[in-house]
């Protein structure tokens, strides 16, 4: 391999490794989100959200600021008691991750599509919409 070819190969390999690392970081951030959401861990959720984050719940027409979302965790704690949350990344582009989520509540389940805008190790925006009233399609 010529020196020029080797440099191109090395650059492509380095860029590929950086992309894999970024995707792994994004996946870890999403895992931490759902882990904190399952336990209504206000501290962890606050650390994951940027100060100017917006959370949109399309089905009920609600948009929350970070403080409003964190304040809603007291009510959420009761709703999520005894539940499980399963998630898988559907699509990931740099700074934008779309996730399919199954919320298995004790009395029902719900399948949603959730999108996250990320900046570094913070979530700057989140939106959620229901895609099915059961998780049979998960």
C-alpha cells in the first residue's frame, strides 16, 4: 500500500472508530435515561437533561421544560410502580436517536416511538408518540 493509500485508510479507520464510539456513548446515554425513568430518579434525569431541554408528549399535547418534567416524577413514580421498560434503538444519526419503547405497566402496556436530540452527554429535546396500545409489535 502506498503512503497516500495508507493515510486514506488510516483516516477512514479513525473516523469509523470515532463514529462507533459516538454511537456507543449515545446508546449508553439512552440506557441511563430509561433506567432513571423506570425508578423516577429525579437526580439522574436532571443530570441527563440540558438546562434548556424540552420534552414533548405528542399524544396529550404537552410540552415540558426540564423543571416541569422533573416535577412530574412524583406522579410518574406511582404510575411506573411494578412496571418494566424495554427499549431498542431504531435509528441513530449523530446527535439524534430514535427509540422504540415498550412500557409494560401492571394493568396495560404501551408501545411508543421516542426521539432524542443529544448534545455531548445531555439530552436537549425528547418527543414521544404512541404507535400501539400494546407491545405485541415490539
